[in-house]
C-alpha cells in the first residue's frame, strides 16, 4: 500500500484489539528521524509513527511549507502550502488507520515547531480525527485553519502546549497567545514554559509523557 507521506513506525509492544497512535510531525528543515529518536521512550501501548514533510529542502531536510524572507528580513509563510500539508496529514492518518489496527478515536499529534503549527491546524479543522495534541515550540496560525472551525465540535480535544522561554527561533510571546485562543474555544489544555531555547527540555518530555498517559 503506497502512502501519501514517507514514515517510520514503531509498533506497540503491548497489543490491544486496537492500539492508540502518536503521530510525530517534525520542524522546518528536519526529517522523520528527528522526533523518532525518542520513540523508544514513548508508551509501549502506542503506534509511534514519524512522518516526513512533503517539501524537500536541499541538500537534506524537509518542510511542511516554505518560509520566505524579504529584503528587511521579514518572514512570510506560504499558507497555501501549509493548508495543503494540513489536509495531507489527515489523508495520511486515514491511510494508517486502514493499514494498522489503530484505534481511530485515539490518534494524538506531537508536533515540534513547524510541526506544532500544523498540529493546531489539523486538530481544529478536523477535530473528529484527533484526541490529544502536543504542540512543542510552535504557535497558532489562524490563516491555515478552516475558516469556520469555531463551529466544529471541539469537545473531544485536549492540548499540551510548551515553549522555551528563551526560544531564539519562535518568540515565546507568540506561544503565550495560545491559552487565550484555547480558552475561547473551551478546550482543556496545559501550558508550560521551560528555561531553554528552541528545543525540548528533559522536564518538558516528562510532562508531555504524563499528558499522553492520562485519560
């Protein structure tokens, strides 16, 4: 079975009738091996699937969408590419559910940086597909979410949002706007900051593991 995105999989060691899935979405310029490096630390009950973003960035690495700079070093995101990636991720989730005995009600996202930005877009546009969303070092971009997302049934969603307080890539101020958005949608969430840059601190990893394991 051909899939719409290249991926790595760690199958669960504890087999249930249907197992939950954790889908790992890497950051800009990285690849599927990045987040997969901590797959062995993730719960043994889950399919852990790490996916490669669709846009190659020579000489190596991939992106979910292009980021362009103008002469004044302002950054512009290609929102059309991001929307295309958002929908491709959902198509990929359906492919995985068809291929493996995955519990379609227990699909969670772990996104880092650009992958976190996509995680917001996927879960708010297609909330029936997602259980938990872990958004690491990213922010909410309303331009890549379906325009009518506020009318969606968001009652199943839960978020874990974290950021480094000295992040030099994605300013922490951008992440700090997220709690107000999630509160306005009545989505339960945890928001945490750690004294690190653009990365995942050990305590951050422990906290997100607890979030995955709680009901």
